[in-house]
C-alpha cells in the first residue's frame, strides 16, 4: 500500500472515530446520570423485601448465628449497598438454628456427642432498611474542635 492508500485509510479511521467518540461520551454521561440517580437516598426505598440466607456451619450455635448474620450482611451489601447492611436498622428479623451434622445413626450421634463434633447452622431472614440520613451540621463528630 502506497502513501496515498495509507492516507485514505487514515482518513477513514479519523472519520470513524469522530462518529464513535461522541457516542461513547453520550453513553458514559447517561450511565453517570443513572448512577447518580440511583445513589440519591430520596429516590431509594427505606426498606426492601425480606432477604433470607443460611450461614456456614459452626461448632456452637452462637458462632453459627454470627456466621448467618455475616452472610446476610454480605448478601444485602451486594444487592442494595452498605447503607442497608445494619441488622440494627432491619425489620422483621427472625432466625432459626439447628443441628447440621448428618450422622443420623445411633453410633454416629453417640460419636458426635462424645467428641463434641456436633455442628450447627443458622438461617436468618430480615427486611434490610437503610440508615437514615443524618443532618451533618448537627452531628457532633462534624463540629470543629475548640
């Protein structure tokens, strides 16, 4: 390809880019506007529907409940964001913990009893609700130090 052919190819590329770049800018600005709209608290619901999760196994029921709470917070964070992860703000909180070991034979149950290897698992369900906005001017953490 001679010098003239390269020039034609370059001009075609430049024309193509002058069409594509504005489209990319437009798509980016539209996405930014949608993200900004999603972030605004006034546009988001205070509470979402019930989220139910099962936590990982643990030796004690207390540890199994903690695992279930962590799993619930992780799921809520992924689905709705950090503003909704507090169980203190959630509504309709319920949980149930049960033995999760599967050894149903008499020998297996005795073995679990003597070795202390019985495991527990908990399920937790609750409606995630966001933290209410605070007035930053009245927040003591935001006031200037004397």
